[in-house]
């Protein structure tokens, strides 16, 4: 796993947290929830390939 992926995930987490706080303070709780959900979905799309590679490696390692 490359370190740049970890930094990208951290950056998305920080941005989502900031947007969430700003929207929550403005009284737009529904939009804050949607921003959080969108951030989670974006990160999941990024890491799904790494999860697939992990399962393939485990399968190869144990020759299943």
C-alpha cells in the first residue's frame, strides 16, 4: 500500500470534518450528513482495489 493513499484518505477525512462542522453550525444537518456519507463512499471506492488485492494475496498464500 502506498503512503499517498493514506494521505489522500486523511485529507478527505479532514475536509469532510470541516464541511460537516460548518454545515452543522449553519443549521443544515441533512447536508452535513450527506457530505459525511459522500466522503465515506469516495474513500471506499479508493480502497476497494486494495481489499481485492488483499483477498487475492491471502488466497494465494494459503492456496485456497
